[in-house]
C-alpha cells in the first residue's frame, strides 16, 4: 500500500501467561492475518506491517497510518428498475429497502445500464473513518478471531484463549487506545523478561517500547532468536571441538521456549552410551528438547555432552547446568532400565503380549493385525511372482515380530522408538528380520527414505494398506486436517514404495484384498459407502502424487478417471511420461477429439458382441480390422513393455475412426445394424481406454 504523507505507527501487545512453544508462531500469524484482512476490507492505507511473538506476548506493529482515513465515493448497484419504480416513477418496496439499507435519500438515486438492463444505483459519499476507532474495534475482533481447538475460558472471562491474557497494551502514535474485552487489563505498563522486573514500565511511545524490550532482555523477533541460538551453538562447537546436529524442527521449538535464549552445555555419564544411540537421542531431542552432540561431522558417533537453551540470562548458569544434568541422568537411567529388562524378556516373548493390545477398537488386536499383514504380503509376493526362496526369510515369523516391540517397556515410554527397538531386540538372532522390523515403518514422511530390501518394501506396503483398510472399514475417514492414523501419509508411502519397486502392482486390487481380510477380523461386510470412499480416497492420493511431481492434471486424470485402468504406479508413470512427450502435438490433439466423440456416442452402451456379417461398409470393415489389430497387440504386458509404441498404435486408429464417423450412420433405422455399430465402437473405446481415457485430456 502507498505510504501516507502524514503517518502514525500503531503497536499492539497481547501479554499472556506462557504460551506452548508449538503454538506461538501459529497464534502470532493468525493475529497478523486478522489485521491484514481488516485493513484490506476497510481500504486502510499503511506502509508496513510486522508481527512478533514470544512465549509471553503477541505483538503487531503497523507503520504509516493516517489519523483519519480520506472520504471516498462508493458505487452501489441496486435492484432492477422494473421492480423498483412504477410507470409514474414512484418508488416501490425493493427501492425503499435499498434506500433504508444504505442510508441514502431518494434524490441520490440514478439509473444504471448493465448488460442491457436498467438498475437503480447510487454514488454514495462515505466519510473516512477515524483510524483510532477502527484500531480499537479491530483489536477486539482480531483477538476474538484467533482460534485453536486447545483454547478455553479463563476465570470469569467469556473470551477463549490458549492461556490467560494479563494485559492488552495498544498505542497509536503516542496515544493509548482504550480496549474493553471482559475484565482483561488495558494498561500502559509493559513487563520485560520475567526475571528482569515484576513492576514493569509505563510506556508512552513505540520507540520507548522497543528500547525497553531490548533493555529488559526480550528478543521479540522469532528469526533473531534462532540466529542467536545458532551463533552460540557454533561458538561452543568450536571451543569444545565437537559437532552439534542443529535439527530445524527442534531449533524452531526451543526458539519459542524463551524470550532471551542462552545456550549452555551439559554432560551425562558415558556409561549411557552403551545403550542404542537412538534411545539417547530420543531422550535428548523429544523429551528434554536438547541438541545431541557428536564426535564426527557425519553425526554417527554420539558424545556424552549435550546442548540446551536456557530461558534466562539472569540465573547462575552453573545452577542451570547442574539441574539439567540431574534431569537427563534420571531420564537416561529409566531408559537403560527399560532397555535391559526388554532384552531379558526377548522379542519372541514380547510378541505373545500383542494379543492383549488393541489395534483399533472394532478391528481386533495387534496379533490380528500381524496375521493380516502376513496374508497381504503373501498376496503381494504372489502378484510379483516371488516364491519362498525369493523371500529368503520365515515370512510368518517376521510378520509376527514387526509390532512386538509395542509391548515393550521402552516403546511404552518412548513410542517414537517403535520399530527401532524391535531391531535391537532381535538383531542377534536374525539380522534380516531385525532390519525389516525397523524399515517396515518407512517412509515416516513425504521426504523420508524408503525401505531398502524387497521384503521390507512389501511388508511396509501391507502394513500401511491394512491400516487404511481398517480405518475405512470402521468409517474413520480422514476429514480436513484430522487424520489420526496418518492415512494420507501412509497412502503416499505406499505409492512411493510401489514406484521404487519398479514392478507392476495393481494397488486397488491389493487394497480390495486387504479389505476382505479386515472384514474377516471385524466379523461383518464393509459398508458399500465406506468402500467407495476408500477407493476414491486412494485414487485421489495417486492423482495428487503425480500432479505434485510435475505431471499435467489432465494427463493424470486420463489415467486415473478410467474404469479400465489398473492403479499400477509403474504403468501410470510410464504412460504419463509418454503422454507428456506428445502433449500439445497436433497428432495427439486431433486424435483426442475423435476419441471424445467415440466415448460420447457409446456412453449408454455396454455390449461388445459383433456380428461380422453385418459389417458391409468398407469403413466399418476397416475399423473392425483396426480393432482386431489393437486387441491382438495392446495387452497390459505389451503396454508396460513399450508404452510409446502402444500410444502410436492407438493414434494410428484415429484416421480410421474419423472416416467411419464421416461416412457411416451409426444410429441407423435398422436396429440390428445400429446395435452392431455401437458394439463395434464400444469395443474400440474399451481397447483404447486400456491405455488412457483420452476424453479427460
């Protein structure tokens, strides 16, 4: 927006009790967005807007506002003239309602012609609003519009927020803005860092506010806090000659734990390095929010030091370090005890406890689940032509162990280590199975690595398919942002693994097989509506995957919106690449128009029986010959072997189809001829659709 010649700045601080670190940025961004919406909606000019947020305050700073907005003229279009005025020009009810609604007088009305019709209208003069009044109402509205499912009411107040709001401080230029929201304070006093002063300071200008924040050890800017943390870690790294894995997610979290980051180094007993690295790292990162330290640049050799971000520069750092060392020692002691006890029990014995652990209520236990995973994996292996020698493991034993560590003490306390602990508990007995136990959870996210071996990949697909099938069987479909069992993530994982296998697998066929196994566990047939939603959900994931990977939406739709197309990732990828190569070429575009006509004319017909003796016309015979040629050559295997050659064969039929349409009357008066011609065209449509539904392009 343009900067005003006379401008004032506005600052709002919402001072609260400690906001959870994971929500600080989200709430601050909402507050800024709410202000932006109101500024835009009311055509308020400003030069710049910034939001700042810490665990104790959400701040908005807007620069370049005038004290009063300029008057302007607004054009309002009313109802049609024919229902607004009678023949004598007297105003009727719709016109009177228009006047009342917009607070205008009859003499201000004029007639406007729009698209050949006459309407009553007005150029209404609007007085510019007082910016201070606008800001006062916008503050209230913007705060009330911040939403989160964790919000609740505090004390006697009606407003919901994540934590109690202790004060709302607002300045426009040097003038405080009076705010009334329930019983929340609206004072000109602001507090700095919690250990700096409990009395606070009376603030009369924005400059004074910013100076006081700096003086009282409050770093308002999130990115600046991150830079401070990184800089201090680098200094400790250099001095101590070790390496810190600065995980971005952890960095974002700790930057919102404090208003003034103070990075310190602690140490734990080297005895704990004897337990798996993943355990120590999980304790440090996930539970204590510490940065693990390593002896090498590859972050493979864990060190007994750790880095953490303290919340205050005012407390004796030796006291803070000692306290954190005591806490992590206790956590690691617990972890070591759980690890040792689980090792004594053994994974085989832990697997026996799965019969007492429910997977999802209504679908059985994890013991039922591992049986289904075994059956689905067998089916997958058969579809790929793999036999028991190819599997090279005891598949049934492997599937019975992949979830066994869920009954361990370690995973009960540290659920993020499922799979990892199973690997460690079984690696001395069978390294292949132990690797599968860990890798069948992969990929855990969109950019995560894939399982390595074929068996790990197949079991991973089976596990994810079973979870998806189980949820849809129970009607637990993902909605909006709610996806408790990660069905979207699991679907993308299946597609990525299938693509990595580089083999032809009909995922919908395997999904349907998975559903039958879930039905056996659940004791009833799946609701048809849930089944349809499941197939639609999976088709949508495949579609999104290819579109997100750069393929034209129309091309992807031609391969997905096709009743003849198996949901085989390798085949879809191959054909999508070939179609992209021909995209925009006249050869394909002209053929598409003919194929669309073919699909339209056969829309209501499903019969495919052809009586050759009824094919008298040369154009019919030519099309029939082309059909037989395609049917003989366009098998699923031949398309998979050479999709480009298959596409060329299909495109070669376009001239024959075009001549047929130009010279043959399909809807002949003779019902027998008409039906035979429709059947011929339907067969042609079906064989072409084995490659793609060209009407979608």
